[in-house]
């Protein structure tokens, strides 16, 4: 499953994070990558100095998050009764 998630994140950052159960991270990665793409293309190349690093950062984050396990929180109820 992780292999599929990594490949999906290489093709489109954020999609693979959904496969491993990290929906919030996947949405954030996809939004950051999309915003970087819009900045790069929308400013006729001048925004490449801002947009390209955003896109690369989203890709790196996506690949790393696809290979790590999702964080689970365990709540222990110590009330009597």
C-alpha cells in the first residue's frame, strides 16, 4: 500500500496521503502544490521563485508522509464507575 501511495504522491502530491489515511495532510499538500502551480504559471514566470519551491516542498512532504505511519491518539478514561 505504501508503494502505491508513494507513486501516487509522485504523480500528484497529496493523493497518496489519502491512501495511507492522512486526509488532512493530503488536502494541505494538494492545496500548497496547486497554489505554487498557480503562482508560477499565473505570473508569467516571475513567480517561479516563490511557486516552484512551494511545489517542491509539497512533493517532499507528500512522499515522506506516504511512507510514515498515521498518528493515532488513544484516550484513556480513568473515571470510576
